[in-house]
């Protein structure tokens, strides 16, 4: 039975066998004895995107990984960085330092902040994340062409990632065949990617895509 540790673009955590390209966390949100999630879905505003392979380190997924023998952070998994960003996560400054710096630099350009603090970024994201109570803005279908690659939208609880002026249907296994924006024109649309990250994407941040999205 798969563990409940796979994150979708809505920020919800599901039990799915496939792992994806990245791991990450929202703090300690599991019981290491049963390897099940607690009722809370975060214990920190720092929702991270981490490398699955970093300096040969090994962890027992949802086990006791803290030096004290306690739980340690809860390993979550994402199809790709596009998915993780839509869920409200951002690159980790420890295992993905260069990418985190790029994200922060684009943030600085977007908001006119010379040296943005990580806590400032996390606070903005936390207010916007759907999974932490944020409200996704409604979209006018006519504006889809102006959105940056890597943005994720949704209609009827189905998510689509935008790339090259097309919409790619999202699933835990990967992306489906691209469709034109006209197919979505008559449907109610919402933007899943937090507005802070949207501003970062517009400043040139290029997230990592799953191979099915290339």
C-alpha cells in the first residue's frame, strides 16, 4: 500500500505509488510508528522542494530520521518542480542552493526588494497556498496566452500546466497530450500557482519539467 506522501498541484497529499522527480517537506507531519500523516498538513511556513539524491544521504521514508530518534521532516514527493511550485513550495537553500538563489533573485526583481529574506518569501507564499487556506484567483480564458510557462491552472478539479501556449493535462504519472486554449475557453478556470511564484516565473525563473512535459 503506497504511503500518503505524494503532492498534487492543489497542494493535497495523496497515497500514490509513483514518486516523481523531487522530494520536499512542510516540517514534521507524520507518525513514524504507523507511517501515516497527522491531522495537520504543515508545521512550518517553509514548504521546500528538495533533491531526491543529495550527497549520498539515505532516509527511511516517513520513518525516524532525526538524530534524536524522532520523526524528522516528512518526505513528500512531486511529479516535477512545476507541480511543487503550484502547490506552494519553493526551492530549498540547502540541497538546491543555486536554484533557490535564482528564485530569490527573480523575486527581488519582481517586488523591488534588494535582498529578500526567506521568511518574507515564505510568509507571502503561505498566505496564497490553496492547501493553507489561500483562495485561487479566477481566470479570464482570454488571458491564458499571457501567462508564463510553468503556470498551473485548473477547471473542475483537473489541473493543466501551461507551456508553449498550450495546456498539458496533469496526472501523477505525467502530462497528457497538449491541448489548445480554445478547448478550455468555455470552462470556469482558476490559477493554482501562487501569485508570488507567478511573479517569479514572469521574471524568468525556469522550473524543471517532468520528461512527459517536454
